[in-house]
C-alpha cells in the first residue's frame, strides 16, 4: 500500500507475470489451433473450445483479451486442483497396495498392447482406463 516492494515481493511479482504470459500464450495457441482445425478430440470438446464458439456466436459479448484472461484463470485454478487431487492419490495408493497393483496392471496391459510400448493420451481416456478414472473420482 505504501509503494514499497521488497526484493522477495518483486521476485514473486516477476514470476507471476512470467506464468501469466505463458498461460496467455497457451490460450492464443489454442485459439490458433482451433481455427486451423488442429485440435484433438478432447480439446475440441473442451470448455475453452466451446467458449470460443460462444464468443463467435455472440459478437461483442466477450473480447479476445477477456477470453484469454478467463483461460489464464482456468489454467491457474486447474493447477491447484490437479496437484491437490494427485497428492491425495499418491497418499491413498501408498495406503492401498491392492489398488496400486490393480492400477499398475491396467496400465501395463495398455502399454504392452501399444506399438511403441509407451503410454499415450488415448490410453488415459475413460473408455481405455475406467479403473484410473474410478481411482481419480474416488480421490476427488
């Protein structure tokens, strides 16, 4: 309030500005990919994709900058929510070895069936990994 910014505050402010710019760049990149038709199935059904569609359907309702700010807020909130859920998943999996083994077995089957022997985005979809989604929902 007095206009005094200690070094730690300046560092925090600088880091926040950097992360905000990264998020804005991601939102603009998402919009560009949508316009070029380069979104995955999951991306094309996302809230962000639908928000861009609504913006086009109602010109003047929300500016591009406002939509980008909403995207930045969503990315920021998602980080906190995701990290919290993942932390609880790790705790619960460590306390429930049988669940951990069942989840490992489900992933192993999918990875072993893949051509490259690697985990892919498709393997994480609900249809391919129902047990993973059950574990995540239970932790959520």
